[in-house]
């Protein structure tokens, strides 16, 4: 009998992304490629030019009189509720009525015959307002007495007072961790087509079609069943389309229903960067006590985040920062608090890692503090603090979940060998000791990342499979495709379940009409959740086919097996299509809705206790850099990565995710700098001023491996692990390597305390500071 591997595209096969060829040939359809019906209009946002003010009135007469303008929408045109807050806190108006809360805030939308006409007209409004004082960063906002956007979280375990009391050493410090723009290739876009009665169809670029649907319904004042949201694919989301599409969808839908014509809205890159949220920057105050061996005794930390003017997802983002402030380390006594600070900036949002990376950066800074204080290799300090595996008393997290699946020790050991860490570090220390202008650094950093939405109810998914009577299969699920390869992976699961070639499965757009009440494709959980839901649907149809096959041939159900592109029924082997046609003729139901919810998880936020994560994903990176101590410029010479994806659904796609995530994480920590001027205006709002990594910035040597021995000990889809976000955090290896190179100028006696992004400017300043301090000490 042929074995499973005979079908093309079973799980574990490295088949290419289903859209890869179409994408490189420009044939993959994005929202802006959908053929526009006659009469389509174009909208553009008019925005504020002050950071904080009381709004008196807006004179729109010049806007209305501009060529091509059909209408101007303000808050008064919203038939339902003027709010697009994703958590129902009602703190995010589509258009404000009395308060302007950040520079660049949308105040109205122009609708015109062409996008160019709308964009030009949007500049012509005269806004009358009383300017008020503003604060754009979390420290000055706190000093100014601005409120928090949502309740803070506190995680506490053990007794920090006695922990610090008993510790031989103690270091306190502050670290500023920068934000990040998503820089998706395809910007925000929404295209609304009005229908009869209350109906409207919105095509848009979103990770969260159900939320866009509910938000449009709410803003229009109609039930959700009147609104359909569709997305075939995104040109990148990275968290930036988990809630940020709401405004664009709302504006397009309101305009389309008001005017009875299709309306498209697509901001240009500058407006996309100023009017949509980004990764939260953090100011972390830490206090760590430890013994002579570098073992941590107590940790206290406060995590203040620049949330912007509204809550958006800042509550769960700042929560996740605390959930990762331990990284892979056991803190015997710990108290962590978040400070989701309101600021007069655009409202910050989800971004790959969702606050987790900021938490890990703080944990790694504390490790560095210990290492420099004790004169040890940071890797030794890391190892001394790793969690146990649940069987000991060093496995409890600050949120009282026991770490049971710990593989970080093995990952780090293997990478230390394969990257030849010890020998290279020794050589680098010797080379640096010669005192040259160029200094090298090397660092090996671990990652542990919790998988599941911390909002427990989000951990559910649905899928819909139709088998047509010619044997072709239509697959739909609640997840969205943003380049990560989710559709390919889920189709592989279904192909394997039916034992048919991957090509037999049609991957279709995500639509609220087929699978309702979906969660955002986020928290790296897309394939975990939707893969399981699709498998459930496939198993239902298979069970009916098995029953039919057994009855029709008079054999037991256990004599029916799905074999490559065929079904074996007793001694007979029939083609899959043939059996399907027979089943159809016998009136067998060939469609099924599947469902899945993650087991075992629960979380009590008020108590700060529970099991928020089903499992953890692990990884480690080793990076070597060289810096020029006269200019601060640097280069990444080599990076080795070993990452844990459990049993991979598709090793090629997973490796791609690891590589891309590492580079994106490296960019966040090195060159991507967001900068607001004194007027509260974001001045880095285009690729001219905001520097993402280029192809030429990739490590000169880049070795990426998956831990092929790893298997998820939980019953996830085919024992795989989520991959989307965790490897983003591997970029920290570059930051720590830079830190070592800088520290060499003061003989590794002073922790360089590099804030991020560690731009060449910051590296140079750190070198200068250490030279002065080192000479003094
Ligand atoms: N990969 C690509 N190419 N494009 C993206 O936008 N988003 C990341 C990650 N990988 C993203 C990506 C983020 S933030 C998440 S949460 C996951 O993909 C979401 O998809 P998944 O759950 O299917 O992994
Ligand atoms: N991760 C990512 N996105 C989310 C989460 C989360 O934990 N919760 C709500 N949206
Ligand atoms: Mo990813 S930040 O959870 O969309």
C-alpha cells in the first residue's frame, strides 16, 4: 500500500506558500486590485495639526468647494455609535466631537470622484480650536498627571522585601525601549460596496474580519448580519491590522451607505504611519537582587508604556509584557506592575510579540546587569537562572503557571556547540584587548514565549469544508492570510486528512459569511486554532464517507481506509472522486462546519493567577557584531539560530517565519527609530526617515535551524508549535552583542545600558560614556 508521503502537500512537507508564485508575478489579488464597480468614489482623511486641543469648529466650506468633491463626513454623519474601540471602552471616536488628542488625528473624511481630488481637498479645512498642553512620552505624561488608559496589572509571587534583604547584590536601573512601525508592504485599505436595505460588503486588509464586521455594524447602527467583511490576503499585518482597520472600514461603510455608491479609502504611507498605532514604547524601572553566582533572588519591575490617546489593545499588550518579563528565568521573589499610560500620540496597538518582546528585553537587561556586576559571561548568568521543567521548585512563573515543557537548556546547549560560541567569544575578547578601533561582540540569548490569547475566549476557531460532487474540496476557515502561510498549512492538514493531493483543495478568501464570530489571526495561534477546526470539519465528512463506503460494500467501517487519492474499502480500491460521486448520488451530506477551542487554559486577571498559556515555544540566537568606535556604525557578522516549532507543519514556511521575525526584531532594536518633535508631531513617517533593515543588513552568515527533535507535549495540531511571533525576540542577540562590543572599551566592567533602538548614534554615545566612566572607575 502507498504510504502517506505519496500525496503532494501532506503536513511536514516543505511545499511552497500557495500564493508564492502569484505574488512574485504580481497576480495575487489584494484589496486594491478588486475591479471597481462604476461609480466608485474615493475617501481621504483630514487630520489635526495640533497634539491636544479643545475643538470648537471645523470650517469645511473650502473642502466642499474643491474640484471633484462629492461629500465630507464628520461625526455628525455617523448613524450609529461614534466609536471604534476594539474593547468596548468607548474611548476611540471615528471622528472627535470636542477633543483633539494627538497630532495627525483624523477629524473628517472627504469623499471625491478620485483619490487625488479627495487627498488635495482634505488639506483645505480650517480648524478652530483651543490648544492645550500635551505630553507624548510616558514619563512626561505621568508627570503631567495624565490618566492610565486601562487598569494596570500586578503579578506577584514570593516576598520581594525579604528576597532583596537576603541578596548579596542589588542593581537598579531604567531602560527605555523604543516602539516600531509595522511597515507592512500593503497599507491600510477598505472598500465598501452598499447593498439593499442595511446591507454593506466591506473588502479590506484585516487580521480580524469579525471585528471589522461588528465595528461597521455598530457605527452604522445596524445588526451584524447586515455586514459582510472579506479579505483574501494581506500584504503583511504584523499586528497592525488587528484593530487599526476599524476606522477605515467604518469610514468607507458610512460613506457608501450615505451616498449609495461604492467607496474606497487608502491612506498614503505618511498618513498610514501617522494615523495608525504602532508597537508600544516602554520605560522600564527595574530592581534586581542576586547572589555571587549570578542567581536571581528578587525582581521588581514597573513597565510604563506609551499607549497613546485611547486604550485600543494596550491592556492585553501591557499584560503580555509582564507575562514575558521573566523570559526563560525563574524569579524566586517577584513583583511586576504595568502602567498603561495615556499620551497625546496615536493609539498604540498589537505588533508581533504583543508586548512580550519588551518584557524580554527588560529581562535580558537585568541578566546583563548581573553579568557585568560580577564579571561573568552573560550566558553563564542566563543558564544559572533557567526555569526547571515542572518537577522542581524552580518552575513557577510570576503568574503562577508551572513551566512543564521546558526545552531551553537543550536548545541553548546545542546552539552553543553549533555556533562554536565559547571559542569565538574567547577569540573576540582577545582581539578586543588589542584596543583597536573596531570592536566585536557576541551574545547568545534565549526565548520562551507563551502561546494562547490571554483573553481566554479568543482561543476558539471555526472552519467550513465543502466536498463538491466532482471530488474537489473547498476550504474556508476563520484565519486570515498575511504572508505567514496559514492557508497553506491548514490546507496541508486537510489534504492529509482526506489523503488527497494539496492541489485538490481550493483555498478561499476569509469571509464573515462562512465562519462567524472568529478571533483575530494573532497571538501566533492561527494554525493551532484553525488547523484544528479544519481537521474537525474534515473528520466529520470522512466519517460520513466511511459509513457510506462500508454500507455500500457490506464491510465493516474498520475496513475503510483513506489511501493516497483513493479509498480502500475491503479489498476494493476506488478513486476518491468516484467514492464522492457515489456518496452524493446516495444523498450523503458532503459539507461540514468544524470547531475548536483550546483546552486547559484559564486566567484570573484580578488575582494575577492562572494558566494563560497552553504551552511555550522556545528558541535561541547567537549573533556576532562588529562596531566602529569612532562612528558608532556596526554590522552583523554572523547569526546562528535554533528554534523550536514542535513537529513542524511545513519546515520551509516555518524557517521563513523564523528568518523574517529575527530580521524584524533586529530592525526594531537597532535602526527603526520613531521620533516626535516638541509639537507632538511624528517626524519619522516615511521610509526616508524611518529605517527598516535592508537585504544588505542581514547577517553576513545566517544559519537557521529548527529543533527537529522537538514535539509539542500538548495535543496541538500534529504536535506542532506556533511560530509567528516567538522568533521576533531572537533579535535581542544583536542588541546584546552590540552591548558587549561597547563594553569592551571599559574592559567589560560597566554595563553599557544601551537603550533601544541602539542606533549608531546611541552606540557611539555609549562608547563615549563608557570611556569616561571606565577611566574614572
Ligand atoms: N508573517 C508575515 N509574512 N506577515 C505578517 O504580517 N504577522 C506575524 C506572524 N508572521 C506576519 C507574519 C504576527 S504578528 C502573527 S500574530 C502571526 O504571524 C499570525 O499568524 P499565525 O497565527 O498564522 O502564525
Ligand atoms: N495576543 C495577540 N493579540 C491579542 C491578544 C494576545 O494575547 N489578546 C487580544 N489580542
Ligand atoms: Mo500578532 S501582534 O498577535 O498580530
